[in-house]
């Protein structure tokens, strides 16, 4: 997977943080923080008309991130990372 590219804040859209990464499949993964919504959005665009989105509170986003890291660590410990 590509490293995320961070983009500047766009206050006209309410974004205070935004990053994108292109996955090996060609899908676009987006992580965005919206100030007014106090939420973190994770989006996946897989093709024309195919997009998926999840919204998290800051606390939920941290918990999801921690679980993703724990899963990656488990794979590393089993020689599959």
C-alpha cells in the first residue's frame, strides 16, 4: 500500500485534516477529520459509483486505529507482516 498523502485543511468543506492513499487494487482510501461534525470519516472509493464510508467519533477512531495496529503486530509476530 502507498504511504498516505496528507492534504491541507479545507475550511470551506469543514475539513481540518485529510489524507489519501491508493491501494494496490487501485482503490482510493481517504481519512478525513471534520471540525463541525467532530467526526473522523474513512472512505473507500473502488470505482465509478462505488464508494463506501464510515464515520467515527474521535474516541472510536482511536480505538479502530489501535485494533488495526494490534492486528498488524499479530501478523508480524507470526512472520506474516
